């Protein structure tokens, strides 16, 4: 809220520069975001939090200044003399919705002269960025800015049937608001109507037809209280936010309505002349009980961690206009002023004391106990992966979880179902929760290609969102994009698995996902019949200039299967014996089947089976290939004799021949 | 042929062959032929086990002396030939100032680095790490955090919705409720994660960003403790010279609530455009857990007190490195990522 520095001084005495005042206000929770000199005045832009509508008027700010700085508060006098007939001669007011309008007051001033408002009012309004219109409008604005209570002036002669009815809109009703826009109204909206039609949207904006104009002679001054939620809903539904709705939706002071009405009436009489009709129409229903709260000093000390003296606490609360009812044995009974709708509980009082006492005067101590904290399993997995991959030259990226609905984004790796749509997206480009991280990595690669970096090695750890019951399944994934072939990326993934203590017992099956992976060069990776992830060479449709491979791995499954319980294995004292072998098999025979066949022999001493080469060429018949590998034999208690190894090796070769029709390739 | 004769013959051949050698390359070839692993000398050695025991010693000595003789001759020859060749070779000087061959090396995303740094500081203060869902029930994002429907404070929390009561969390405070529902005090947790708000993207705003939420609940926890813990964090993370300032503020889920500023590290508190010439920059929101929040998770609000705090990871990272456009974090330009 913008306030004028000189204007503020009218209600509270203080001897501070605008900068010093700003500091003091900031320290009690009213952040001064900006100080701008305006002629011989300053405009202070104050951020008022949504719980403090009482500070949406300069008097409210003055009250805080009085509490924080120590000056006393001066409120303007509102005495005036009424002349002429009683108000009831001119208007009849009915409140049909007492819950939505708990208080409605009206005063009438007749034979006024509409014209420019006095210089000093114009100056103050301009200082805080309001455009002067005429004396009546300016005075209602001035009083709203002064007190935080919105008002509205109707041209009395334009109200049909000498009637004001506060009711819900009827279907089909419309209003043209003072800004010239025509609005259709709905049944759940509260309006002010005359005998014929809506003349204002309650608490939000008045109607064009009944607004005060140059020719207005008689006015009806409305000052009311409207139920905050109703104002907020209507304001949102119509898309109209005004200084008035802003205040009503935060809550106005129910006890202040009459004071404000009188204050405005007096100013109108003073600066627009005319006669004030006798009496007032003041319809109030369900008067709010005054809130009483007990503050326990012991609780205050416990919550704040500082022993604030009782007298100090009482002084602070009194300055904030809390009324001390009773004060025995460190129990202080207080009455909450009506403008402090935000204070309902003891904890709210504690905050008030702390605020004015000064947060920076509360000690900074750490009396919390010592406690150990260890990383959980997921964190260890995440850290290990980041460490491994950055060590291999990868950059970690972060991309948006909300994506578009393009075919690439709709590849749906993990689920048949489409991604979850956002009901209120900002743009079509960000309207769906992603089901895979890979399309985002593809975009990052393209972005970097466009900016001159061809080679990228990137990964991301983030969630994908799969349609579920009430809430979606959020699966954390690791995705990798790298400029290598299938086997190099497979090797990186394998080394990740080993680093996480997961043995390489996965099943790699051919997998097709055209649009993402190259046909024949992609696999799904399974672990005990659960999909661990997908890996493949990038499809040419992705438009990369260099060979690239992609993988997406289920991090939740990785975490579950990871095993960091390490145990030392004795290093063998005797040398191992290595045998290099090359066998000729049919094209269809996979390495996995060869490896399995060898392992299944369960021969003694066999320690390792290491693939090293596949060869197709001159000496190899068509439809066959030669696979070279190395076997490692080891006994723990002695050096193996050549014959022992020969025998075992022969068993392996025989089995390979029998099972896979493999022939030993002669050198 | 008897063995001694064979050796004699070899000796003769050697003389002949050596005389014929004029190039260094041929000398190397000669050396391999006689002294290599599959060379003549080794072949002779392999015969030893096949001999009668009494012959073995004599033959062995003969082979050995032959080996020594050949070795000497060959080394001498190589030396000679090398010396002859040297003047012909151009002198190469190894340039030690050539750039090193650097292995590929990557980096963690700067936001990850910030989150890890924050986690580490709080881990030393005994805080565990917790996570919660990003797609949340409205209840956890609002009602349980003391933000009722149609409350004006909801204006401060514009939110992406999936359907009626399911939304994308707009704050990591949701995790507070999930932790307290599962666990009894004492609690000491931090929760890093992604949050979403329908803000149009510009240099300062992003519809997705990261927060770290902190929560400590126990008996006898006070506002002074909150200040103490956050002071520890700020001094550790930003530096011992950095000052901290608490300002009263409002969050529905804490009471009393505070915004925490640190002295601007760019201008040292003198005032610059990063701190809007105030000398202070806001880095986090905090406060004592509101009794209504405790009520939502069925904690005894008289017995337990606690504090919560939340900070924006992007904001802290931007402050730390002087980054002035939040979009850089999500463009993932290698020229950006490689700087951290």
C-alpha cells in the first residue's frame, strides 16, 4: 500500500526521516519496498501481508508507528450538525442477506456542489498515485485510504423507487460498472439494487448509471461491511479487482463502519457544501462478540525463548490498543480491538509482543540437542550415480516436469496410459506431466547443437508421473544421453550397477520404440521380471549428427536393489591360469547364451568368463561368427597344473559343442 | 650333429651375420633372432631337460657363454650404429608447454550443488532428508497448513490443478504434514524438491522451481532456537562475515512468522541493485509451527513446539554466483553448466 509521509504525520508524532521510519516499519513487519520523493512529500510503498487489513489504511500504519516508535495516536474528529428532514424520508433500505452483509449504513447529503476537491486532498491522492476526479469521489477515496474502510457514493436522484436492497443477483441481471464494462451477474453474487436494477456489485464496484457526476445534487453515502469470502469469490469470478474488493476480501473493521461514515459525511459537508439529512440508516445483524484472550507469560517465554518482562508485554499490547481486563499472577486477560480480526489465539498475542519487542532483540541461541544424521539409501544411490557419471564426463541437467503433448513426449515408456494433464496450464507448451525424461534430454541436446556444442554427455535424475488412482505414481528415473554406441553406454550402465552393489544378472531383451530408438539396437533391461529400464541407440529421426545412445533407468528399483554392505574377499595367493579360446557358432547364438552355457557346466576352478572379440570374415563360413573370449581359472590353495586346466577346458568345449554346436577355432 | 659342434656352427654364423649388418634396424632384428623369447638361445635352453644329467651342466655352461658373447657383440654393434646414425636424426625437443590431454569431466547441476550444500550443513545439525509427492492432495498443500478455502492468503499461492482436489504442490511445506502424520516428535527434517506455480516465465520467475523446507519439533523449542539454527546455517553457507536479520511476516502455517534477510554479499551492505539499495537480501521464510498445523496432525500443541523454514534454491544459487536470469538453470547450455 502506498502512503504519504506527510499524511501519516497527521495521526502520529514522530521525528524520523522517511528512511529511518522505513527501517522501523520494516522491523515490525511492514516492509517498505520503496521511498519516492513527491514534491515536498514522500511516497512510501508498504507491503502489507494478507492477514493485516487493518494496515490498509494510513491510520492503521500510524497505530503501528505509535507502538514501534512511541508517539501517541490522534484520530480525526467526526462531529457535524444535521439539518433538514430525516434520512428515512428519502430512502428505504433492506438487507436481504444479513450473513453476507452484516452491517450497512447510509447517510444522505443534499444540495451539494460537485466540483474539484481541495488542493490538499488532491495533493495527497496524487502522492499515492490516485487520480483526482471530483470532490465526492476524491473524499470517498481519501477516507478509504485513511481508514482502510471502502465507501461508495450514489447519486440519490438516480436510484429508482427510493429504495436500496442488498440481495443476491437474479439470473439474467446485468450491470455496467463505473469503468464502463457491462457485466453479467450470477445468482451467487451479492449486489446493491435499487427498486429496479443492480446499482453496485457489493464491495467491488459501483454502477455507471448511479455514479456521482457533475450534475449530482444529492448523494447517498454507503459504508458497509461485506463478508470477505463472498467478495473474493465474486471478484475472482468477474475478474474485477478494486481497492475496495482488496480490502473487503481481507476483512474490514466491523466497529469502524459508523465512524468512517461520519468522517466522510463531515468532509463532504465541509468541501462540497449542502445539508446532512437527519439520522442514519444503520442495519446491523449478528454483532460480533469482543474477543478475549489470556496471555500466559510462561508460554510467552517458552515460545520465544526470552524472558520478556510482564510490564513490557503489557505496554506493547496496550499501545496496539489491546485492552487489559485482568492481570494476575502472570496471566493477562486481554480484549482484542475490533480491527484485529487476525488475532484470535494466545499465539497471535505472542507474535504481537515479539513483533514490537523486535525479532532482532530475541537472542540467537542454539540449545537444541546433539543428534546424528546419516544419509538414507536413496541419497547414497543418488550421490553414487552423480559421482560416477560426472567422473565419466557427464553434465547433470535439470529440465521441466511439465511438457507439451507432442508425439515425442507421448512415447510413454513406462505405461500404456498418456501423461496427466494440468487443468489450468499457462501455455500449451507446458500442459502435461511428463512420462519420461528422455524427450527433455533430446531437447537439451538440440539446444546445445543449435548453440555450437555438438558433443554432449548429459544425465538427469527426476520424476516421471504415471497415471494412478487418486494420485499418480511418481517414479524417480535416471536418464542418460551420450555420444557413443550401444555397447559403450551399456558398459557405463553396467559399471553404475556394479558401483551400487548390484550384480550384472539383468536380462537384456530386444525392444522397439521407433521415434526414439534405432530398430534392432535397443533393449529393455529386466531384473527378476521387473523392468529396470531401457537403453538404445538414438533413432535417426531425432536428427543428431553423431551417433548417440539413450537410457532411462528406474531409480526406485535401483535404490531397492542397491547393496552397500561390503565384505572383504581374500586376494588369492596363487596365480590364476588364463586360457584364450575362440569358437565358431551360428549368427543366432548370443553371447548371453554362451556365457550361460559355460557357467552352467559348474566346472571347478572357473573364476571368470571374459568376452573380448567377435569376428566374421575370410576364414569363417557364411552365417557363422567367431567369438573369442578368455577364461580365468583359479584355485585358492595351490597353483593349478596345466593338465587340470586342460581337463576342465575340455568339459567346457564339449558342452559348448553339444549345446550350441560350437566348434573350437584352430589357430 | 653333436651339441658342441652345433654351438660352434652358430658362433661362425654369428661372425658372418654381424659383419653383414650396417643398419640399426638389422641389428635389432639380429638381436631378436638370437636373444628373443622364441630365439635360438632359448631354443637351445629348452633342450637341456631332454639331456642326460651329466651332459646338462656342460651344455648349459656352453649355451650361457654363447649368450653372453652374443649379447656383448650385439650391444656393441647397436652402440656403434646408433652413434653413426645420430647426426642424421633431426634434434626433437619435447615441448612441455603443450596443453595437457584432459580427460572428459562433467559437473553436477548448480542447483544440485546448492541442495547438497544445504543438506550437508543441516545434516551436521542433525537434520534427516525427507521427500514427498509433487502431485499432492489439496489438503496437504492448503488445509492442513492452515490455509482454508477462500482465505485471502490463497491469493499468494496460485496453483496448478490436476483435478478438483489434486494439485501440483506450490511449496515443499506439504512434506511437513506428511512427516508429522507418520512420525512422533522429536523431528528434525529437511525436504528438498520441485514446486510449481503458474507464473509466466521471465528473468525472475519460473513455473517450476526448487525449495528446501526444514522442520524441527520437540519439547521446549523456541524462536530463539530458530534464530540460532538459521544463524548457524547462514554463517556456514554464506560465510562468517554475513549478518542475519529477522523481519516479522505472515505465513498461515507459522506463528510468529519471519522473513530472514542476510547482509548483501555483493555490496557488503552498502546498497546495490541486487539488494535494491537496502543492504539486505531476503533468503528464507521461517517461523514457529502454528498450533493449527499441530492440530491437523494430532500433536499436543501445548507440549510440543517447533519451527519450520523454507528457502528457494534458485534464489540462493543466483545470489551466490551472481546469476541474474532464472531461465539459465533450465536451458542447460553447456557453456553455463561448465562454470560451476
